[in-house]
C-alpha cells in the first residue's frame, strides 16, 4: 500500500442532522447487508434451483406413471406434488439463510460494529426481520409459482394438471376391473370427478410460499436465540424434520392427536388441492398455518427479547 | 464529553470493572492505560452500550449512548478491527453503517480515500491484512464526523508506518477540538500521543491526571548532577533535606529538589556544575510502579515457588 497522508483528503461537511436515526435507515442498512454477501445469493439460488428443478424431475416422473398406469390419475394432486420439493427441501435452504442472517453477525463479530452504529437494538432487530421477511416472501412466491408452472408443463400431455386460471376436472376414483396381462398394468375403470378449482390452486401456491416464509422466520428467531449458525440450523432441522419422524414412531392415536401442534404440518395441508386429499387428523389449511405462524411469532419474540437483553 | 460514574460490570463471579468514575475532556487525547485484563475494553463496551453495566452510569454529552439521536455523528468507536463480516466489501461495509445514521453515500468514498483503501474498496475484507482492517475500522469511525473518537488498542499489530499514521490522525483529530479516547497497554505508545491519562488496574481507577503529572508523580523523577566537588555538594544537598546518591560514573542522583533549587544551591555554595539534568522517569517505569500490584496475569519465573504456571499475556 502506498504511503498515506491524511492531509491529501478533505472530507466534506455533513448536512445538518434532523430528527434521529430510526427504522428507515436501519432498513436500508439491512438490505445492503443482505445483498452484499454471497451467502444470500447461494441460498436464494439454491432455493430456486432445488425447488423448481426437483419439482420438475418429480413431475416428469409422474407424467410417465400417469401415462403408464391410468389408475394413478385418480385423485392426482399435481399442484401438491410439484410443490413438495419446495416446502420440504426449500424450507431448509431458506431456513439456513434465516439463521445466517442473524448468526453471521455474531460469528463474524459484525454485531458489535452494527450495534455501535445503531445502538437501539429493537430497531436493528425489527429492520433485520422486516428486510429478511420481504426478500424471503418475494423469492418464495417466485419459487412457488415457477415450480407449479414448470410442474404443470411436465404433465401437460396427460391433461391431468391443475390451472390457476380455470377449474380442472380429474377422475376421483380408480376401480380395478381385472388383472393386467404380463408387462401391462391391471385393467382400471376411472369413476367420478373431482373438480380442482383455480382458487384452490392459487391458495395452495401462495399458501405454500407463506408456509416456507414462516419456516424461514422460525429459523431467524432461533438464530437470534442461539446465536451460533450450526446450532441454529441443527435446531431448525430438528424441529422441521426430526420431530415429525419421531412423531411417526409414536402409537397411532397419540400421533394423530399431537401432530397438528407442530410447525411442519401446515405445509402438507396448505398445498393440497384435491378434495379430501389432506390428512383427516390435521386441521384445515389456515388453522394449521396459524400453528406454524405461532411458532414463528413466538420464536421471533423470544429472539427479540434476547437480542435486546444480552450483552452483544 | 464522556462521563463514567460508578461503573461496575461483572461477568459471573469476576468483576471486570469496579466502580470506575472518570470524565473525558474534549480537545485532548486521553490515554486509557492498564495491563491486559484490567477492564479497558469492558469499560469501552459499556460506554457504547454493547455490554450492560451492573451499576453506575455512562453518558455522552449528558445522554446515554443508545439515546443519542445520531450515534455515529457523536461517537466514532473502533473496538475490534476484525469485527466485520469478511464476505462484505469494504465499500458495502461502510455503506451499511452509513445508512443506519442516514449519512450521505458519498461520505463512504471520502473516508475510504482518507484511509487509503480506495483501491481495495470493492474487495471482500476477508483478505485484508490487520493494518488494512484497522484502516477500514478507522474509516467507519470517521463516517459521521464525530465529536468523540474512541479506539481500543488501535496500534496492535501495526507496522511502524501504520502506527505513525494512527498517532498523527489522533493528534490531528484532537487538534480539531475532538475528544479522543484511546486505550493501550503499551506505555511507550501513550508517551507520544496522550495529553491526559486514565490508568486502571483490575477494574479500578489507579490514576486520572495529565501525562506530566503522571510522570512527575512517580518516585522515579530525579535530577542528575555532575560536579568536580561531589562530596561537598552531596553534603549541602542532604543538609537541605533532599537525598543524593553517587553513581558509579561519579554523577549524583538527587531526589527531592528541582533543577532550579539545585542550581541556586550550587551558586550560593560556590560549586561548579558540569551537568544539571532532570531525569524523567519513563512512562513505562511510572506505569509499572503504579500497576505492580494490579497485574492480573503474572508470569512466574519457572523453577521458583510455582513451577509451570507461566501464563502468556494474550494481546
């Protein structure tokens, strides 16, 4: 580096200060923070690629099986299937970003610089949460819509899809009418009609994006509470993946009673578009979403309390 | 103007800062001295509201730090140069800080140029040397053109050029009427920069005085006299109640009298003098003397009473 002399540079005088530093500046700052580190791009890129890509692969496979065995057409929920990779894997990817948004401040020590610049911690925390929620919601909606549309394109030839613009009729039941010959599927008669309405599809696509955003906020809140990246991510995985598996091992009547109280259930309900397609032991879409939202709000609130209370 | 009153901070059972009271005056470089672990960084963290004080208050211009309208316009603080997200470029790092206090964006370019980081402004700070990180940290403190500057061990790990640069910067800032509060465990560093000293040890205030008073107040201050009639002069000095010791090279070390008094004495006694010099105790010596009892981690001599308890002092 060249020799530096301070006299070479004149700093311009600052404009007079009016009011006080508040949420507006903090929001701009948090947006700059989010857009200026690579992990944001990695996470959002991975969210898009994995959710849409795996969704397309799954739907490609479904297209084959729908053609090969028409029994699969009965009650086929093309919307949900196309969104499964998004709300099962994508939630984890965005959860990592949610945790990192706050834990990276602690792991790098940046938190001390951030809170020196803006010591009103409630404002910093709120700005961080608002910016992260906004960015996540936008990307979750894009991912959800694209994953749905790509998925529908994959099964277009079977005419067994769903549409955002009109009602689609699919067979309700498949009746086996005789064994199939060697190498060919059993004989099947399709009976009844399920109507998948455009509004239900829209609810599923938008609702799944909201669900994933809520999971991201759960991760954000856990990040603020735990303050360590690995610990926060492990806890998110535990809450969203491990606990549901443990619940599966419980006796059936217990399982049916308690699984609606866990935050992962909403994803499996909100994405359903076929009548009667959901789990009868879970609540319907929005009540189940409220359960997840309660986790998000609760953890965000505990995180906010600890963010303000503890030494940085 | 920073005022610390009765500040106490405990971490579990350990009291890091113990009812500390002092004020920092504007237009001066105030050195904050103490051995490692004395509580300097904790005090600064409490001033900035990063850590919450258990007892006592800290005010900046009469307000608590979190209550300042635009904190960056009041105080520019650098506690840890490595407290940045290494994945963020220098420019974006400064931008996100400037935005919190609604400071104009062009200010970022200006402070980058001031500290000489313009060429690497787009680079991620992960790859910065400690010297570059220090410059980035100092750039951040200057963003808001603050009245108070606070640096914690700013010259740690810097090369001589960097040390000189920071020293000049601090002097220039104080000359502009700003308050400069700088901590160090290196006395030699303070000797060249500070006007005023606050010395702490084990979280307690040891001294709060000007640099001159600090050095004069130590028992090391003495006057060296060389004269052909040493014996006669020593007798005259001791008759005046001061102490005089003859060194190996024949010079006399006098304590308890000033050069003026000694010159007058020699004149009235008709004694020729070849040398009359104030020997200022170095700040280092004065500091060692003051803090001898308050060094937290003492390195015992191996083989003495407690072998194998040598503790390296972390920086």
